[in-house]
């Protein structure tokens, strides 16, 4: 009754406080709405209510601890005969009372049996348990990390320990109290698990795109936002509390089979909640990436059209570019996959380790990593697809819009500016990925380089009746030296599929050049010749006077490469330094090593296209995403 009176008084005070707060806001804001209650006031009121509930449990427990052990010891003393004799009662009266009692078959020491007394104590514990259950369920979820719930469990644990003292309570009552402790602990653990998943879902809705420092991410190579760290904080807060609770239960599990079975059930629930929480977070990251993909107005032609935002985007270190946001999502996924999942799994697996074999635990973390890997592939595909238009535009500018006629090309004097501009596109992507998702740099550039070569092939086939209707010797040699230039610079990112595509491209170019030169040799008057006296006249006379075989074209291309490639690598070294400086030397071609380290001329040009190449004409390939 005392607790109910306090609660009623508190609710009355809360109502009065809410009305006063509303009236004060009405005065300040000149509004007529006096029913709105300030959120902070509600939070404070909720804490006050839970504080009263915790106090109620503490007072109930104090009554149990104070009275039951003393009462049980008194009962044992009475029924053991310690108070059978009294100096204040005459021997005669004792004998008379005993005689009468024996005739009636009644124990003169009490009108109740010891079992009845034990039953009364069990009933008291049952009533206590019902009150504790009811009050504990009323404790608010918002205060789950406050001390109200944990303190209540500690109070019950103290009562259990007081009942363990010899002759402090009937064994059945002590067992009932231990069962109550296990039940309340289970409820709290399950509420912590639910809170962990619910808070993760709520927290994931508010991605601020604010990057953390390298110290905050513990020198991780992943450039992450605050979201994974907030997720780690949520999981750690819940799991640390759960760990303390489960350790307390484990110490009691060996004394009771029922509690042992209950502990195993709780451990299974914790394990499932832990891994499901990570999977939930992975799903939220996927949803963030999907939202970015759907915002197609910001993903046009590979560029981000900035939209003014007056929210968190104005904060220092906040990312506003959609492509960079995709990279942040990728980094968040990679951080969870490679670091956070292993860190927290290693820290908390001891909670459920006894309930499952270590081999199965390894399978659990492997399955989790596999889930994050699949999500990483999906978001990476979104990023590379977003860059596909950028790559295609750069390839079109290089092949079709650079002002050269491939059927009447000038003599080869080196790598054209159009080729360097094409590399600048990849340099910008390299810088973006290096800053946003460095561990995925090689993989991302590998996909984009493969897409670039495929785009070259596709553009060639699309324009065979247009810009590539004719390809003379100079045009062929120009393309060959520039393709070798690309392969040398981008060698670390050339996948096997990209190399196959490059061979196919070289093959179709060789076939086209061979056909064109043969036609010119047969009909020299049909080919437009350079103006008499120009630098290309002598070269034209040499190349068009006689029929040229594929082997001759290859030899000419190799000669151009040997004479010009090294100087061009040196000349454009600063433009492409990012591709070489981050590459181990054992993966770099000799030509790139030469210009990067010594500047010496190569002893012999690399054989990127050999005489055994068979001209092939594959169908136009799509931009592959892997």
C-alpha cells in the first residue's frame, strides 16, 4: 500500500508539472496548446517512476531478507525442542500439560508442523516473486541501461545468498528464490537483446556522413563514418551487461539442473541476438546504399550535381558527393566484415561458448563474414556502375572526339594528349577510392580498367562503318603504342579478363589495318594523301608503295614503341604517378620500373602483341561488373 500511495503521489506531481510546463511554454510562445508535454520532462518523469519501482523491489527484498531467516531459525529451534523447558513453568504443570497432550496425540511445542511453516514461507516467497515480476515488467525500456533493472537483480541475488546460510530458509524456499533470480535475469537479458536490435535499427536511420579520424577508427585503413562506431557502442553496452549477468547465472547452473537448462536456453538466445544484430546492421547499410542508387538525379554522367543542404552537410568533414557516399558505405561494410565482427565476436563468444562447439562458432563468424562480403560486392557494383558513364565518355573522347581521322592519321610522334586525358579520368577515380575505401582500391580499379577495355572494343564495333571505316598504318601504330602505354601504366589493375579483351582489341585493330593497307596498295588513288612537302609524305610513300603484311604492321608498331614509349612514360610521369607509387615492384612491368626508378631506356620493348595474334572479331561486349 505504501508503494501504491507513493506512485499515485508521483503521478499527480508529474501531471501538475506537465501542466505548468505547458502553461510556461504558452506564455513564451503565445500558443494555445497546453497539452503538449516536454520530451525532457517525460524522460525525467520516467526515471523518477522507475526509481520508485526499483525502491519498491529493494524494500520488498529487505523484508524477505530481514524476517524469513530469523523466523525459520526460530521455527527450527521450537521444533527441535530447545524451548520445551522453561524455568518459569512449574514441573507439575508441565507434567500435567504433557500428559493431557500425549493423551490427545498433540505436540505441546506447537499447533503447526514444520512442513506447514515451510509452506507458509514458500507462499511468502511466491507472493514476493509475483510482486517483483509485476514491478520489473513495468520498468521502462528507455531506462534499460540505467541501474534500476540491474540493481533489482542484485537485490534478488543478495536474498539468494542470505538464504544459502545454514538454517536460514527451507531448501524449497531457497530454490524458489534462485528460480526467481534466474527468471528475472532472463527477462532482463532478453530485453537487452531486443533493445540492442531496436536501437541499431533506429540509429541506422540517421547517417550523418561525418567521417571519423584515423585515431578514432584505431588506424583502420577503412574511411568510415560514425555509424559503425555507434553500432559498436550499442552492441558493447548491451553485451557487457549481458556478460555480467550470464556469469552470475553460470555460477548457479551447477547446483540445479533446471537453472542449467535455463542458462543454456539463454545462451542460445544471446548468440542468435548477437549475430542477428550484425545482420540487421548489414541490412541497414544495404538500404542506405539502395537509397543512394535510387537518387538518380545526383548520378548523371558519372558526376554529382551538388544540392544545397543546410543540415549536417555543412559540418566539417561531412561527405555530400553521392559517389563518395557509396564509398563510405563500402568502407563501413568492409570495417564490419574485416574488423568489427571479429573484434566483438572474440570478446563476447565466451558468453555462449559452453553451449556450442568451437568449430560451429567458427562457422558462425564465417557465415557472417560471407554475408558482409556479398553485400560488399553488391554496393561495389553500384559504385562501378555509377562510374560506367564516366568511363564511356572518356573512352569516346579518346577514340572518336580527339580530332584524328584513323584512315589518314599523321605519323606517330608519341602519346597524344587525348590518351593522357583519358588516364586523368582514372586518376580522379583512383584518388576518390584511395580516400574513401582504400582496401578496395585494386578491386575497384580492376573492374573499371576491364570495363574501359571492353568499352574500347564496343566503340570500335559500333563505329566500324564510321570513324573506324578505315585504319591506316599510322593510325594502327598510334593506337598500339597508346594501348601499350595504358597497359604499362595500369598494369597493377589489369585482370585476366582485361588482358583477354586487350588481345581481342589488338587483334581486330590488326585485322582492320591489314585490310585497309591492302586496299590502299591495290587502289592507291582512292586514299587521301597528305599535302606534298609535309612530314608525313615520306612515311606515306614508304608504307603505301607496297603491300604490308600483318607481321610488317606488328614490326612497325614495335619499332614505334621502342623509340617513343619510354620517353612518353617519362614525360607523363607526374600525371600517372599514383598508379606506380602504390604498386609493389614485382608486379610492375619492366618499362614502368625503368621510368619510375632509373629513367634508363629499355633494352627491348615488351612484346604486348606478337606475330602469332590471330585477328578475331568478337561481338560488342557489355560493361562487366564483377
